[in-house]
């Protein structure tokens, strides 16, 4: 007797997850979903997005398109996100469809609105940079009169990778056209420019039940507001790292986030640890977890939003590093340099199938090592080969 044939139409995976967005985060979540036989589908805006090119089941539609969103989430066990672009009003309507939205709209607003996040975390007693809302030029001038120059001007919504963040050195640099946003509230905030000794990030995964785990702290290095590379563990006093982890776990609890969250922190030259911002999804600062930690952030995000047991987060080597592949312009083709980069022993290359453009993140390289310095040297060597003309 022949074995019964498996009917692919009858196949039911371990769970059904709808992820809004189809960028590199969705692409890497798709890889994790394959491992767990989770049926992940993504909402894409174009056929050339990274998750679509990786073969993730998809539908097309914009994050602000209610018809597309509601059809997309039908039949899913949970809806989650690879970006912060779904308007809060539509997030609330999604909840009314009785599909769990994780993280929930009240939590997501912390990632969508920098002014809300600063105010709410400041009022909850967390250390945050001195800041003020901005509805016009005078608000910036008034803040600088009290705190001194330079100041940092930030778009309240929509900024990423340093877009929407400008350091202003003097009154003459303050733009004249700072207005209110669509809701009539301030569209900007201004904050004190801190003298930074280091920037840290702590990934936290949290289940709807409240169970949460933190990953080992990473130290990120930004150039022009965009993360260039990171190492873990940072060479900083253990008390600083403990404080960062403690703050991250508390912040995520306060926000009530579910899934993976990244908490970005500033360490000032005076040694104070302040909360910068939160991302409520897998994050660039967690990319090294694919190779460097017992549970990658992408597996962990699926586990957390599905309310499944969380995995251990320990580093699997003494140290790890990750270097972002940021293309200077369209003349650089990392894929063409891939075989040469793979000749670097231990370099783990990830390409996102994105076209090269000035300042665009098109992939990353991770490496493990006996020390952060050695891991970073290895990842940097492969990254330089990938970015060669
Ligand atoms: N108050 C500040 N003082 C000094 N440097 C700052 C300050 N705020 C931001 N920066 C620098 O600018 C970078 C980008 O700022 P921030 O993280 O607020 O915005 P972002 O562009 O939205 O970031 P992301 O891409 O992580 O979402 C920080 O990582 C830091 O290097
Ligand atoms: Mg940031």
C-alpha cells in the first residue's frame, strides 16, 4: 500500500501570523517562521521588497489602507509589524476585528511618537534627556536659552536612521518653517545635546502574560545618526550594563509591549544612563542574535507574539559583532562581491536583496570572537570587501 499523500492545501502550520511590512525585518522573520512551521504572511507595498523576494507569502497593500489591512489579517492568529507606519486609528480598528494586535496600539504609540515617548517615560520617572515640544522657531530658541547650544531637533513622527534628527549649533541654524502636525499638535521636539560616552541597546522580549527576558547589552556606534556597527558585550563598567538592562526591562513593562522590543540608551560622559527611544519590533541592534545568541530575535519575536515560551538569550561565544552594509551609492554591488567576502573565515553575511542607494542599509555581517575587538575586525573585513567598487 502506498503512503498517504500529504495535501498541501490541507496543511496547517503551528500558527498563523500576519506581519505588516515586507522589509528586511520581515524577510528575516520569514526565515525563522520556516524553522517553526509558522505560517507567516507579510503585507507588502511592492514586489521588490526584501520579504517578497525571499518567497514569503504576501498580499499587497499600504499600511494606511483599511481595505487591504482588514483583508490581510483575516484568519490570522495574531498580527504584528516590521515597521511603525500603521496609523493608530487603524490599529484600533484592527483590534476590533478580534485578531490580537501585538504589540497593542497603546504600546506602539511609544515608537510612533517621540514626543509621547519622552513625556510618558519622563513622567513615569525614567531618566530621559531634557526636552521640549516645538511648534515654532521660538520654542527652540527658548529651550536653547535655558540649556545652551547645541540642541538636537527631532521630528516627532516618522524619523529613522537619523532622518528627522538635526543638531543645531546656533540660532542661525534653526529652520523657520517648524509647524504643527496634522493633529494640530507640535510636529517637533528639541532636546539637550548630550556629551555621549557610549550608546547602548537592550533587546527585550515580552509575552502577553508579562513574562519577559532581556538579551545581553550591545554597544552601537552611529555615524550621522545611522548605526554602523555594534559589539557585545561592551567594554564598560558592569554596573553600567546592569543599569541598562534593568531600565530596559522596566521600560518595556511600563509600555506594556509584547513581542521583541529594542530599548536604545545613552551613556553620558558623566556615566549616567538615559533612555533614548524604543522600537517595538525586531531591530537592527538585534541582528547579531541570529548567530550570536541561543535564540535569534526573529524566532523570539514569533514566540513572544504567539505567547509561547521564550528562549534563552545567552551569547554563544565570548563576544560578537555586527557591521551594517550601508551603500555609499548605486555603483556598489555587495552581491557581486559575495564570494570574496565569504572567504573571510567566520564572517556571516546577510544580504537583503535591496538595490544600492546612497546611505541605504542593504545587508549586514556578523561575527563571533574571543573579544569584541576581534569579532568586529572580522565582520569589518568582510563588510569592506562587500562594499568595494
Ligand atoms: N540628545 C542627543 N544628544 C546627542 N546625540 C543624540 C541625541 N539624540 C540623538 N542623538 C544621536 O542621533 C542618533 C539618532 O537619534 P534617534 O535614535 O533619536 O533617532 P532615529 O533616527 O529615529 O533613530 P533610529 O534609526 O534608531 O530610529 C542617536 O543614535 C545619537 O547618535
Ligand atoms: Mg535611534
